[in-house]
């Protein structure tokens, strides 16, 4: 039915392509955020504080102008104290 509709109105093909690309990009970004960002805690039972397990030299941003591999930042280990 969709192919027949697009054959009848070919000027709608760019609209369908743009909307499809936007939906695909949004799905990719949401999936990436859920899997890689420590702020999005999916499993709170086994890992209640995932943001504490991020290494100081680990890049978590999509794009960054800093070089995180040379960054040295000492911070206390709160998991061992409690």
C-alpha cells in the first residue's frame, strides 16, 4: 500500500526519506545513551551508582575537543570506604 501511494505521489519520497533518517538517528542516539552513559542507570539492583565507575581519562561525550587520555585526576574511591 505504501509503495502504491508513493508511486501515485512521488513528491513525498524525500519526506519519507528524511523522516526515516531522523527516526533511525534518534533510535541510534537513544540506544547509545542507554548503553554507554553512566547517568542512564538501567540496572539499579546490581549497579546502583554507575557514575562512580567511570575512569577519569574515559571519554563519555559524543564529541569532545579535549584529549581525555592524558587527563590525570585523583579522586577518592567511595565504594571501598562503605
